[in-house]
């Protein structure tokens, strides 16, 4: 009898300590949208990020491990606007998962909810890595994250109707905290308005637009095109005559060209996290912006 009681007790303990089954299995293409899904879904979601802040999301391999994740996913959360065009369509096709195909409730693209910057009137290969639907790096304006959060909360509630009130509550709580944070960030960042900066790629456009930073040059002559030595020499001449305050570099960018330019025009390079996990301090969406603004302010003092 004792042994039966012990076995029953062991089963009960195991049941209590096992994690609850997540209602929705999510594959997010980027760490920022993975972080937002966790904020909104809490313990009702199991989220896996396909990339890190140290990867160029334009260039990702649709590896078998990612295909397996997609095969079992209930929801794919992507940036959209063709940011993942080089690999996500392959992933979706190879997964054989009808739930997450475009047009189905299990396929969510953040950028479809936004008014994007830099929408070209025409696109051809000579323009470099230009996205025909507009600049897809929209998450560095927190106002965009608020818009996407509302749409994603509604999508989670649709997919898991039994827990709809849970998602609505978490969504409301997130919006309240997020709007208060935006007010704080914009007050802190006021000294950055009008500060001239050099960027590497077009992925700082929304940050510059939001904070009023003035982009005076880009290290890439065209989006996605590495700079030649002659182009960099032209930049040195141009920027020596009218120096910027900062050169902005993201966690995933190669540092060589930025450091080379910095040495010649005597302007500091500021490493920014770009996404959640890009720096040790940027461990969620709130601290992503905390750290970004702190690094910019620290560099202009």
C-alpha cells in the first residue's frame, strides 16, 4: 500500500511541476516581434525566434530546424513588406503547414498594419536592395509597435477564442505601459533632435524619423550594396567638410567600414542594439528603447 501511495505522490508532484501546455505555438521571424508576442501572449504562447539581433534578417537560411518549427507552428509572426522574402516563403512551403500559409489566420505580418516610409515609385535592380512595399524596418519607431500590438492581440484572440479575454487584458496592460514609456523616451531624447548622423543601411530610418535625427550620409552607396574604397574616400571628403556627430552601427553590422570612417573623420561610432538581445541591456522591448536612447545621449554629450 505504501508503494502505491508513493507512486501516486510522485505522479502528483510531476503533474504540478510540468509546465502548462501553451495554447499557441509561435514562430517569429525576428527577436522584436517574438518579444512582442511574449508580452501579449504570456503563458498562453510558446514563442521561438528564427533569428537573433546579430543576424541580417535579409539573409537567413531556411534550415531543416526552422522547417520543423514551421511545421508545428500555429502562428508565424513576420515583419513582412518582403523583409524575409529570401527565406520565409521557402520555409512556409517546405513546412507543409496549411495553418501558417499567407492569407490564413496563422500568418501575421506586422508591416501590413503600418504606413511605411520610403515607398518607391518604381524599383529595379540598379537601386540595390530596395523593398517595393516600403522600408520594412518599422519596429524602431515605438508608435509602430503599439499599432502592431493591437492587431496581434486581436489575432491571438481569434486563434485561441477560449482565452480571448486573457489576450485582451494583456494587450490593454501592454498599451498602457507602452504609451507611458513613449512619453518618457520622447522627453529624454529631446536633445537628439536635429543631430546629424551617418547610418550604414536603411534600417535606422524609423529611428531617425521618430527622434528627429538628421541623416547626412549612408555608408552603403545603395541599400544592401557594400561600399567601395572610392565611395568611402568620397564620404571622407564630404563629411570632413561638414562632420556628423555620430556614426550609427547596429549589432549585426560589420564594423570595419564604420570604424574606418570614424578614424578618418574623428566621429564616434555608436553601437545600437537594433533588436531585442542586441546588447546585454536590451533584453526586452522596453529596455531595447531604454538602451538605444541612453547610448545615443551618452555619445552626444
